[in-house]
C-alpha cells in the first residue's frame, strides 16, 4: 500500500524513468514492482548483494551505493522514490528532469520543511505525504497481484522464538523481503 501510495503521489506515467533508492527494502522492492506495473523504466539503488533480488522485482538497471553514488550521468529521472531517511534533498535534485518529482517515503524534518520551497521555486516537486490506506487501494493491489504485476516478498519465516534474529536480519539489511514470525507451527 505504501509503495502504491507514494508512486501515485508522484504521478508515475508510462515511459517515466524512475529511480528507487532503497530498492532492496520491503517498500522499495514493492515500489520497483508497482512502478513497472505503471509502465515505468526502473533503476534500483541498494547494496550490491541485493542486485539479483532488485532485478528480479523488475529493475532494468542497478546501482550499488557502496561502490558509487547516483549521479547526473545516470539520469535524468522523471521520478525519484526515496526510502532512505538519511538523504537530504539538497544537491540530489540534479538527478531530476525538468518537471521531475522526488517522492520521499521516509523524510527527514529538513525535507518536509524544504519541499514546499523547492516546489515553488523550481520546475521540480518534492513530495511527502503520509500513506492513506483505503479499501480501493487494497482492491487495486489485489488486481495487480491477480494480473501477475506484483507479488508478495517474503525472505523467510521464523518461529516467534527467533524474534531477536528477525530484528538482526532487518537491522543489518541482510534480508531481501519481509521476515515473517510464525506464532505457532
């Protein structure tokens, strides 16, 4: 629901070039799938060990942020979907095409404060909105699943007793997808 919400807020159109920062996380990976379902060409950014996973979600190109930063030579992008809370918008706006949209799914306070100013003073928009979860969005997601456009992403299922291991996998980004805790076997 979050990925669909943010990409709709960015008004992704068929043929748009979309950059997903944090593409190997749960919301980012769903963002890759949703953007592809909307007809976009997707570049994913994450740690190199998540390359195959991100590409399996539908990204046509991948950037390992540990090897290099995303630069203007990689774009321009019509939409940047950023799930990494440490990113400030500042100099990163150069990644956007004129009229481009930067949608931040996990914004810092500075991003929230600067977004109206950027949107007013440039041709680019910085968007952040808290996700609204409606029945219609769930119906739309169900239709995407039924059409084979998106799929659920479960890395592994652990017994509830392994809750510490589940947190470790999430905290260290060693997982690709959701960690499910089984309450009973």
